[in-house]
C-alpha cells in the first residue's frame, strides 16, 4: 500500500470479486496478479486494491482507509443504518451482484402481512429488517444470525426469515417461499465521506469517468438500418434511448435512407421486430467497445 495512490476496497473472493475485477479490467486497469494477498496493485494507474471480506468494505471506506469501494447495497445499507454519520456516498450502480432481501415464510402458510405482527424473524440484516418492519407499522422480534438463516424456521428459532434471495432455490430447498421484498440490491461503487487529497481526487475522477463509460457501453448498442423516408419518424420513436440518429441518403435509391444511432438502453428482439414493422430493413445491432460522453 502506498499513500500516493488511490485505495479501493473490493471483495477478496465471493460473488462480487470476479465482476469487480472485470469492471476495472474493462476500465483499462491492469491488476498485478496476487495470490492470497491482502493488497494488489494496478500497473498502469495510480490505484491499489485492498482485497477484503465484503462486510468490511463499508468500514474501510467510512474510515477513509480506502477512498473507494465496491460493495452490495445490502451490506452498505445495513452498515449505514448503524453508522448514519459515516457519510459513504454511492457514485454508481454497477448492474451486477443483483439480489433481493426478502421475508420468507413456510411454503404451506397462507401468508398475510399481519402474520408478522408479534412473530420472530431470523436475519443477518437486523437493521434493514427492523427499519422495513417499522415502515410497515409491524412490531416483531428480530433474531440475528450470522449465516444459515434459512434453517431457523425448521429449528424452531423463528417463524420467518429475512434473507438474500436471487433464484429462490435455497428457500425452496428449505420449505420456504418469498413473501415480501425488503430491499432490491446490486453492487455499487462507493466513495468515502472523508476529504480526499487533490492527487487522489484527480485519479478518482478519471477512474469514475472510465467506469461510467463501461457501464454505459455495457448497455449501449450501435444500430444501423435502412428505411424509406416515410418510416423515419416512427423509427426515431422506437429506437431505445437514442437522441438524434444520423440519417444519410442511400446512393441510387431515391427516398431511402441509412439510419445510425447509439441506443443507450437494451435492444431486444422485440425492438427489432417493431423497427421492421415500421419499415426498417437490413437492421444491424453492434456492440460498442468504448464510449466517453
Ligand atoms: P465474504 O467472505 O466476503 O464475507 P460472503 O459470503 O458474505 O463473502 P457472498 O456470498 O460472496 O458474500 O456475497 C457477496 C454479495 O453478493 C452479497 O452481499 C450480495 O450483495 C451479492 N449477492 C448477489 N447474489 C446473491 C445471493 N444469491 N446470495 C447472497 N448474496 C448475493
Ligand atoms: Zn460477507
């Protein structure tokens, strides 16, 4: 670790680590291979990584040990409720590590929100759960568990659980079903609320611009199509998230044009079918490698 380089905390190994590294790679940052170490160094950018447990990332960022971090909103949210003065700021939502924090009930139960009143709920997210219950006007007892929360109902520790769900398979395997959503979560890029020294701030801005570009390009597509003049207005309306497409006359085909546009939202097959329906032909959808807005 070196004080003249920006410090970023990412998960060492787990569900967020590959994509956190992948994001940095897409932002053009080369990370020196490391085996089992707590830190890693970027070779072409003034950045050091701290490789830690995801639960420790908010602490590192709050205390300013790391100016940046990549962490799930679930972990960040739980931390922030316990330390609201920490002032960690979300810089970008990263579109991976998606999961939801959900209340789950036994599969056979005919669930109603009022069932939660006076019940015991097991969770690893006591503060998020408590806040959600308060927002619903429900009072219930919270049993905090570090892991294996889904076993609690079977063990008779609690009637309900509040746990992370992505596919719901784990719940099902334990005879549970999701009944309420407490939080929708994804990985976020966060920065410390502490002051950042000017040298690091410049590197931070540069990194943020690149990461924004990576996020933009991952969703954006470049679309090229041909269309008669009469279809141009309709096509302009259908193209998702494109402002001002380029329209060029086709040589030798009176009244026909080539349309080119950067679409900043996902382009689905349905979109292509709609474009075709409006009169577009020869539609090409291409990935965009880099973008700086
Ligand atoms: P660590 O050893 O770093 O503490 P962990 O076991 O707590 O790891 P992981 O299971 O790797 O954590 O999950 C890290 C993050 O990935 C979660 O906090 C959450 O934001 C996200 N995530 C995405 N999908 C899921 C899921 N199905 N279950 C749990 N977490 C998920
Ligand atoms: Zn963890």
